[in-house]
């Protein structure tokens, strides 16, 4: 009978230790004294299937962190759109931080770029599970809301409402955040 390679199978063992002949074939009976012994993987082996699965599996982000980071990203996007509308001449310069540098368009762009970068960074660190970052972002956004209220509140009524809504969502995300 052929083994698939054109040769007949030979009756021998791969194991080099002693064999016990029985009617049914070769039986392994333990290692030979002084012979080679396989003792499992070495402790320095970098491959560990259970650790590999943990490393490759995406980390579960808690609901509060995900919600808070998404709100920070929306705030950054909202600021970017408002900046574009301001430079397109569609919107007037009425918001708090922009009024501090009202005469210089380059300064307005730099301030808004910095604000966008700060809220994107807050979103990144919140997504990674930093509850303190979420709290800091809430305080910064509340300070911006206060600047709106100090200014012409009637002209900024829509923005004050949007700020209040975002603050509510941030507070809700803070309450859902796992400790």
C-alpha cells in the first residue's frame, strides 16, 4: 500500500526511545533515561496565544468615554465650521474668545485653530479613559459659555442654547463614565 508519495509506509516510530511491541503497533512508554526529553515551551517564548488574543482584540471603551469624546469632536467640528463661516462673511464676530482679537483675522484663525486642537486632544484623551480630561473639557466649555453670557446674550441666544445642550451631554457622559 502506498502512502501517497509512491513509497510504501515503513513501520518505525518518530520517537527515538524504547518501544514496546504489541499486536497493534508501537506504544510510547515514556522517555529513555539520558535521552532527549521535550519539556514544553521555554519561558522566554514571546508567543502566548492568550496574550496575543488580548493584544489584538480592541479595547472596550466605556459608554461615558465614548460619548464624551464624540461630543468633544463635535465641538471641534462646530468651531471649525463657525470659523469658515466667519471668514466667508456669513457670520459676524460675536463669540467671546474671538472678540478678544477682533481686529486681526490671522489672530482669529490662530485662536480658533488652537481651540479646535484643544478639543480634539480632549476627545482623544477622554476616549482613552481619562475622566479628569472629561472634567477639564467640561470646565473649559462652561467658561466659554460664560463668555457668551457676558457678551451680548440676545445676539448669542442660539449659541448659548447649543453650549447648554453640549454641556448637558458632557455632564451625562461624565455620569456614565466608569471609575
